[in-house]
């Protein structure tokens, strides 16, 4: 999905930092070399946007940064399997879906087309 030419993966610096932090968790057991590779991939495929807006998300305040990024970036999709985001529709117009749903409905439907 990330290599799809018509799809732009956006994230704030806070989100990008969280991605790296999560990959460093001992439960994943990733080597330092593999972590560097993931960081390089993220830096290559993610467009980092400035997100200075705060969004109140009482259901899970630590996830508010994802909503703020989707709102500021005017994202068509927020791709996650986190069920906490089911309440997010009241805050934004972005469609919340899983990776498999996004791939099946957007990437596969449009082939080389389809904007996000």
C-alpha cells in the first residue's frame, strides 16, 4: 500500500516517533539494523505534516494525535484496527478502516488509481 503511487501516507512527527517507539519494544525483538531499515522506510514513504491543532478524544486521549493528523491533513482514510476510533466519526469526515479493508476497497478497486 505504501508504494502505491496515488496514495500518500501522512503522519505528524509525534506519530512517526510513536511508530519507531513501538517497533523498539522488546516483544518484537527487532535488531538495531532492522530498526534502522524500518526508520529508513518510514522516512521514504511517509509525508510528515505539521499538526499543531489539539483534538479532544475522551475515549483514548493518547490517540488524539492520530485524529488531529487526519483532520489537519484532510485525510480520506485513517487506517487502524484500534476499535477506539469508532467514536471518531463525530469529530471528522475521514473514513476509519482496517488495512485489509482499505486494501480491498481502495487499492484493489482502483488498481493504479484512487486518491487518499
